[in-house]
C-alpha cells in the first residue's frame, strides 16, 4: 500500500506540534510521508527569532511560556528525547528554561508609575511531566486561592504563621473551635455567627480568610453537594477580611500601597467567588463559558467589587490580563473587551494550575529554545522540510462525497545549489 502523503503548511508552533504528534504514532513511517513547507528561510511563525550582529537575539515571539502549558512542554519533551547526546542544541526543559516567579504590573497612582511585584510560590511538578493538575474542580481552585492569598497577606503584614484561635460563643465549645462552630451551627443561628464575627474583627491578628479556607477544606470538592448556607458563611468571612484590610488602608490616609493592594486582591477574589457560586449550576453543566455574556471587568463589578479595584482604567492586575491577550477593540484601551468566562478560565489556569513556576523563561530566543530542537528532532524522525516555499493556492475537491483540499500550489522562492538547507548559525556553542 502506498504511503499517505501529508503536507504541513507553515513551521510555526501549530505546524511543528502537528508533526511531533503525527510522528509520535508507532509505525508512522510505514503509513505516512510527511513534508513541512515553510516560506522563507526560517521556522517559527509568530515565534520566529534569529541572531543579529554579535549574536544578539532578534525576535518578535514570546520570551516566556506559562507554567500551565502542559501540552506545549510535553511536545518539547518529545523533541528533546531525540536529542540526547547531541551538541549545540538544548536537550531538556531544564536546559532550555529557567523558573521565573515574579509577576510585575505597573500602577499609575498620584501621577506616578509604581511597580506592583508579587513573588509567586514554587509549585509541585514540572510542566510537561504528565502528572495530573493540582486542582480538578472549581471549588478546589477557590480553596487553594484562599490559602495562597491568606499566606501572602500574613507575609506582607508580618503576622506569625500559627493559626489564630478565635473565641467561641458559649454552648458551642465542643464543636471543633470557631470554624467547627460556624460550619455546624450557623444555619440555626446566623445572627449569632455574624455578631461573633463583628466582635472578633476588632481583635483578630490573622485574617478571616484563614477561617474561610478551613471551612472550604471541610466541604466536598464537588460544590454541587454543598449546603447553600455554608457558602454564605464563607463569603461573610471574606467580606470581613476585605473590610478589615480596607479599614487599615484608610487609617493610613489611603497612602499605604501594601494595604491598598491587599484590599484590592481580596475584593477581586470575593467578587469572583460570589459570581462563581451564583453561577455554579450553569458552570457545572456547561463550563465557565456561561459567564461569557459579561465582560471581565463587568463581571467583577456586577458581583460587588469596588470599581477602583476592577476597572481596567484603575486596576493594574485586571488591566494586566487585558494587556496579555490584547483585549481591546481595535487596540483602543478605552474599549476593553474580554469575555468573562474566557478570562476566568485564563486567570485560573495562569494563577492556580501552573507547575514549578508561574512563568518558565526561555534561556535564549524562541528559535534557539523551541524551533531548533523541534526541527532537529523531526529531521531525525524522518520528516522532510522544504524551505523557500510560499503557498499560493489551495484547490478544493471531493473524495467519497467529502469536501477536501485536492491540491496545493507553491511558489518556489529559491533553489538550493546543493544538499538540504540548514537555517543555523553558531553562537556561543549553541
């Protein structure tokens, strides 16, 4: 039987990943003849990069990948597996990438620009290692977010890490402390719970966010099995945390950047939790796409976030997400447009589902780090590369009643004098 001829048009991330996936199949050489056609002299598409004078990297691609890019890193591991023992090329994730835990955005406050930098913690695993995600449900993500932000608040305020033991109203001492009393008894005595929180707020050193986290840990991972009143308890605790931080910020004459940022982050988290809980039935059935009828900033504001903390014009963290995806109509920053469901999925993935580090920084340009290893690995596997081929036309056809691309017509942009084209220069042994 004749081999099936497969043409891959373009050597960007999509084309190269397609070639990796096809050649991962056992016995593919007996079934396929694969050729990748690339216009011009180098691979990479929007991630292309080269070297200029003195070996300087010149690129218009990304300088980082995010730590949740499991599929992308797995494809790179597949490529690296072919290159063990080779010289002049990266051969592993560890060689090609380095951890970068800092997130930085710029805030425009009082007519000056101030850096807002967060040192994100290291997580388990390495991107592409094939291990499961750390959190499988929205509730698990929400629970982990409370722990993450609670620890950050404690660090910024210089609070000792030991959990705060709150006073428990008389008659409830045997129910597992303050959290146990809240989760077991508050449905019958909601007013008593709120009164206890109001009294505790005046003396608590550690935030109420820790009590909220403890409650969340006692609830099933599947939020469809939750008793509704327990969501009310948790949200009330987070409201007290937000109000506590806001009050401390205002007590400084609204001058303390640290307290303002802590208030802002908890306010954003609280609004997000309200929105997720309010829409949980739709999310459980259809996914986060049920939120897409709202813009991201509109979503926060609808669920009670202070506009100064969630509008693109004021909030640097929110603006950072819009900037990341160029989420503006016609590039006009006064017209933000980022569907809330897509944005929430992005935020959860970036902030909560990464492995090792939130950013994985390339040690060189994308050409050196991504496309050279992929190209060399695919050549070893037997994929043909035809550079200098510009696609001019695709002719439609029909096979067994199915519409197909019948043929491709390329313009040959250059003819090689001999051999095969190798798009490499050597810089510092790479």
